[in-house]
C-alpha cells in the first residue's frame, strides 16, 4: 500500500553554536557603544542581528564550524 501525503524531507542542519557568557557580554557592550545616545530606542531587529553576528564571529574564531549548506 502506498503512503499518502507529502513525502518527508531530510532534516536541515542548523548553526547552533555555544556562546560563552563573555562573548555575549562583549557583543552587547559593543552594540550599546555603537549607539550610546539612543541605546533603548534602537531597532530591536538590527540590534539583535548585530549581537548575533558578533557572537557568530566569536564562535568561528573559537573553532566551531557551521553546517555545510
């Protein structure tokens, strides 16, 4: 009997690095220092992306490797 419905796709490998507390703290401090006047009025998406990008850079320098696309 044939299975009905949509075939299952392969699981997608995700980039899930382990950030150290120091890396996150430094990334947040740097993000606030880039915009000291409007620290709490920032675009939250841009602010979060900036923090995650710097943490990803830190993780890559630490030797963690992202999954192959």
